[in-house]
C-alpha cells in the first residue's frame, strides 16, 4: 500500500466510524503525517482525493478556518469509492487515454446538442476553471502540477455538461489516473510553456464549440486535444 493510500484508509475508518463528523475538521496535516509515519505530501494527496469526492472542503492559511472540514456525509460505499480512486492511478495509460476519448467526445457532442436545442448546458464550472487555469499558468508558469489539477477538474466539468450522471461519475473516478499520467509525461515535453499555451487555446476552443452548439466540431476538437498531448509526450 502506498503512503497516500494508507492515509486514505485511515481517514475512511475515521469518517465511517463517526469519529470525525459532519462539520468536524480532519487532524492537522503535520499531526496526521507524524501519527501515520508518512510524508506531509502523502497527507495532502489523500485529502485532495476526499475533496474531489465532495467529502471535505479545504481552506488555506493558518487561522481558525484553515484545514480540511467534513462537508459531506460519508455513505456506506465510501470505502469502495476510495479504493476505486486509488486503483485508477495504476490503470494502463493507453486505456485511460482511449476511455477519455470515448467518454469526452460523446460528452461534448451531447452538451453541444443541448446548447443547440436551447436546453443548457450549465457551463459555469467549466468557465470558472478556464479562468483558474489561466491564472495558474500566468502566476506560476513552471508549476505544471497546479495547472493540471485544474485541467483534470475542467475535463470532469465538460463531462458533467452532457447531463449524464454515469458519464460524469466515471470521468470523476478517472481524475486521479488522468492527473497521474499527465504529470508523469510533463518531463518528456519539449517545452512546458509552449505546451501549456496550446492547451489553454484548445480548452477554450472546445468550450466555445459546445456553447455554439456544434457537436461534431466539439467532439473532433476534444479528440485532437487529448490525442495531441499524448503524442507530444510520447505516450503512444
């Protein structure tokens, strides 16, 4: 078991047993790391998974509002969900890429069809994440990890715009795997600043095509976006 999985297993037990209740705070990062004999980065990774699942909300800083607060009731299947998140980090990269193409081309096409029919979709989260990615790339141009966390969230938001809860859930469960393979590929890129500039343009193009109600064009754009990065990074 890897270090962050040990932290997840511990937090799972605390949440399910009710020792940390709704509205309560998780132990401080340093204390939890010392208690479990792991690094603070492993604690942060585990908390990030819980936040992605909507179980906790985190706030930066050192004041009374800092730290991770439980905001969602952990249901009985939490253990299985946490194990799924941990397991996705070991999936074959080629399979993750192919699954992304399958799901995301359908999702953006469906979202664009909904837009064309005047039935939505809600693109507020995707718009917000584009702004956050722009800020991350401009404020910390060498911080690929920060950018790609937001990138993975953006692609989940795109899937959500299709209005299919199952597709959204599958994309959310793949978030860790997507972020993992993308970050592993960054050192192989010829130039991260050049790549991130292109990715930002591609993200906006996909979202604009969805909003314009152009399903075929949106699907082609997201396919080119996913496969283009994989080819550039030598992922096959």
